[in-house]
C-alpha cells in the first residue's frame, strides 16, 4: 500500500497543504510546532476514524474555522487506485470512499491501512484495555472480510442493551438483546483469538530482537467474560442483576483485553519507559508484518518523532529492516538523523505552512 497524495485543509496550523510522499522511507523535518506531526495525524485520522492526539473537537480544526477536510489517494497492490475524503467539524462529519458516501467511519478503517508509532504508543503496554482492543480490531477490519458487519451488529446490541439497562426494564425485554450480543460477541471473540494466535510468532521475533533482556513471554487473551467455563449468553444472564444496578453491561466483548507476561518481569511497575516503548514498538511492527503476510502488502507505517522515542541503535535497526521490506514509511523529526543515510530516505521540509521536497 502506497500513499500517493495527502491534502489537508483547515487542519491544525495548515490553511491548505498538499503532500505527495514517495515509496520507501519519507522523512519530514522542521522546527517544533510547524505541523510535521499533523501530516501523520491526518493520515491516521482518515485511516482509523480518530486522531492519536485526542478528539477532533480538541484543536484539530484550524483556529477560526468551522471544519477540517482531509483527502487521500493511495495505491493497493500493483495497480488499484483508491481515494477517500473526510470533512469533520468536531460534532458531525461526512466522508466518501472511492466516490461513494460512507455511513460509518468504520468503513474508512477497512480501506486505508495506516499503523502509527508515536509518543503515546506506550499506552498499548501500560494503558487501559481500550487501546489494546482497538489494536486487534484494526487488524481484523483489514484481514477479516466479515468483521465489519459482525462488529456493527455487536456495537448495536451493546448500545441497545445499555439503553434498556438504564431504563430498568422487565427481564424479558433484555432477552432479545442478550441473544443478539451473545451471537455477535462470540463471533468477534473467535476472530480476535485467531488473530492473536497469528500475531504471536511475529511478536515473539520482534521482542527477542528489541527487548531480549525480558526473556520468554506469554500472550494471554481475555475475552471479556469467563469463556472457558460458560458461553457469553450464560454470562450475560448471570450478570444481569449487576448490570441493572450499574446501568451498563459488565461482561462481553467490549470488555476484552490481551496482555503480555514476561518470565523476567514479574511486575510491570518496574519496567522502564524505554522498555515500554520497545515492547509497544514490537507490537506495532508485529502487526505490520502480520498484515503483510495476510494481505500480500505492507500497511503505511508512521513514526512520529522517532528520534526522541528510540535511541540511535534501535532507530537504525528498524529503518534498515523497513527499507528492505517494501513498506512505505513516514517519519517526522527536527533534523535528519544519521540513521537515515543508510536508509536512503526522501526528505521533506515543513515551514510556514508549506511542505517542500529537498533535492
């Protein structure tokens, strides 16, 4: 997958800018605050339906304007050209994919594949379960054709069931939504478990290379209820009284999680921030490799401020690997690091709201 054109209008500090990244490694340099990260953020927003720096209403729309617009054109495989556009005000949005109006941002998530590693990515290791669920669901949107429809069915069932729980319904009123959630939730859970099994060997290889000091690891999937002892429908019935008291569901696929346990790391509280970042990086790159193995092409990989996130040795190792993979890589930094020389990067400079390619 190759991003060929990215256009931003009224996005953060940019009034209007167009960027045409090249295949291979692209380095975007410039002073702090000139908009380097915004280019990666816009691609991530279009591909994931959300920014990695917060909600759209929290500063993404250029000051004084009412909405932002993003347009992207990319190539899949050898010759398939695709395009997508998004207009977002922070309250409502409109989007098109290949010229057709889309009803859900989730549809965009099945099209353009962008994986990002940025200063907040350590939350994949140290944060709550939502980031880890999004991680595996991102992959399933792209590699499992049935996932989008099942995900929608599950999301609708959760929403309707929670609305009923707040209204203190009769028990019989919950039965249809319990059944609907059980069917969709069991299907999503099977897909998630199978994906993590596929991901594990790629993750094992990366962890051995980047954090060998942590030793062997175990990858555990937590489906959101005690799946080994009861089906989801039974778990929902058992949790009904508690859910009525809470006003929302306490078990199900929306509570799913996965975690890593290392032989030489009995307590995550003693891990360094550097090790957290390397474990998170291992997860992101494992996803990229797993995606490439499943789809036959790499996703676009975005590294924000790589120089501050990784030391020189790890930067060099990552970029040299990716330079030979065929992946398109977008990297931001305040200067051209020495590791880029070997990677043969295309360099772009951002200044005064414009982006220019360096010769």
